[in-house]
C-alpha cells in the first residue's frame, strides 16, 4: 500500500506539475500573443494621434490662409474702387479740357466777328452794346487760360494717382496669386 500510495502521490504530483507547466506555457503564449496585439494597438494609436495633430495644423493653416485671403480680397476691392474713381475723375477732367480747348477758338471767333460788326455799326447804342459784349467775351477768354492750366495740373496729379493706384492694385493681385498658389500646394 505504501507503494501504491507513493505511486498515487507521484502520479498526482506529475499531473499537478504537468497542469502547472501547461498553464504557465499557455499563459506565456497568451502574454506573447497579447504583446504583439498591444504593440499593434499602441502603434495604431500613435499613428492616429500624429494624424490628428497634422490635421489640426492643416486646419489652422487653412483658417489663417482663408483669413489672409479674405483680407487681401477686401483690399483689392477697395483699391479697385479707388482706381475706378480716379479713372472716372481723370476722364471727366480730360473731357472738360477738350471742351475748353474746343470753346477757345469759338470764343476768339465770336470776338473777331463782333469787332467786325462794331466797325460797321454806326448806331451809338448798338456800338456800346457790342463794346460791352466784346469786353465780356475777352474777360471770359482771359479766364480760360488760367483755368486750362489749373485743369492740366489737376490732370497730371490724377494721372499720377491713377498710376500709383494701379501699381498698388497690381501688387495686391500678386500677393493674392502667391497666397492662392500657397494654399493650392498640400
């Protein structure tokens, strides 16, 4: 009996050792299997975190770029409006100058015609009336030259303003193109 007892205890210890060994190796295999899964999970999480950061930076850059784009567009609109206003003023001024240049020979011809009529008129009242008209026409003609000079000076000023305005507009358009190209590239 003692031998059978020893044999039973030995078998029991063998089974216990075998089960414990199996559990240990199974547990070790499970841990090893879990470690690659855990490593894969950690890598995926790190990649997702990095991608979220990149997306956040991209959104921030896009927001800043959009704000800059909007400001430049508004500046272009304002500058274009200024250039258009200056251009219209210049066109009106040039029209006035052309009218004035056309009116000057007519005024000179009217004075000449009235002087010729004055020489042929014998009526004293008619002569006084014609002399008065000649004086008025000569005074108006005398005011034309300084006014024409003033308009020419104003034309030069407006022309310079228009060139400056166009240069600023071209610069803003260049900035807008550069920003657009910057936003197009990934």
